C-alpha cells in the first residue's frame, strides 16, 4: 500500500526506468507537398506497460486522513484528476484487450496471445504516436494534479489565494509545514526534476532545458528531446510523487481544528 512506502528508499532510487522501452522513429504525417515529418519517440513493447496503476486503497487512506479537516474539496480534486489521467493512460491497454476478448469470444484464438495482438498494433504508425503522446500527457496531468493539490491545501490552511509563482510561496509552505516537510513536498530532487520535465514538455516543445541537465535524477534524453515512457508514469512517477502526500497527513490530522 502506498501509504506505507519508505520515502527514503524512493529518494535513494536514482532511476526513472523500471523496464527498458524502445526507440522508434515514426512518420508524424505528410504536412505539405513533399514534406514528411519524422520524429524519434520512446515507447514500450510490452502491453503491460500501459496496464492500470490506479490505487483505490491509497485513496481510501487519503480520504480518511482528511475527513473532517475542511480539506475534502482539494482532495476530491486530486482524486478526480488522477482518476481521469489514469483512465486516459489505460485506454490503449483496454482497446487491445477489448479487441482480443471480442475475437476470442467468437472464434477461439489459437497460438496468439494478447502481446501478439499488441505487437501487431505496434506496426501501425498512428498507434505508436498515440502511445507517445498519451505517456507525455499523463505525466503532465499527474504532476499538475499533485501541484494543484499542494497549492489548494496550502491556500485552504492559510486563507490566502496562493500560486507557485508567488514570491512568498516557499515561505508560506515552510511557515505552514516546517522546513522538513516543505522540502519533501516541493524541493526534493525528484519533485524538482518532475516539475522541470513538465516545464520542458509544456513550455519548451519537449526539448531539454539547461536547468534540467543540471538536475538529478534525469529522464532519458535523446537528441535534445525529453523522452517519457509508460513505466515512468505507471511504476515510477505516480508512486514516488504521490507517496509524498501522506507525509503531510499526520500534520493535517493534528491540526484539524485549525482548518475545519
């Protein structure tokens, strides 16, 4: 269960990739007379890489922690954003498995596995491109949900409308949670790298920034492109980012009277 994760163990794991994805060169499309755009992307060959990562038990513990605290609304937002991101992420897996089941229920598929069918879809250029963008989009959506949750809770507790770009945001975070928790929530290597990866994708065309190159742990980078694989989201990113939230739940429990 995620609530029991040893955060120091995660901090000491300097690797984004639980399994080895593969590079693919794809044709994005014909955008003019003879202009064909080519792009190196990063996808995984195993169908299980897009399996579901939503953790119902983790959220049950989170909702229990904030019950009666006055912080139910931002927690609901976190749950809905993560649920939506996880449903989008799992669509390729659902699609291929749904086709497999439909065929198998009609005519038994002999000597053909779900992975075999997935491999056939990987021969379709547009399918590979969709996997690339689903992984990128899920990364950004999940990070956004985490950041929004942190800001909303801090705003509720302080009674101020806060943004991460505010000059005093870090001071408010430290004043509210203390230096140790504030660092774990916002400035540890993994959170800082995740934030900068999101910035690279949303504000720099997916290209690596000088700032990211000076940070650790680094994602895979190829020809200046930041490459996001499905396993980062499913096995690495979600667990490591959201594991930090329960660190503040003990604080919330002990301060319920302050925010109720």
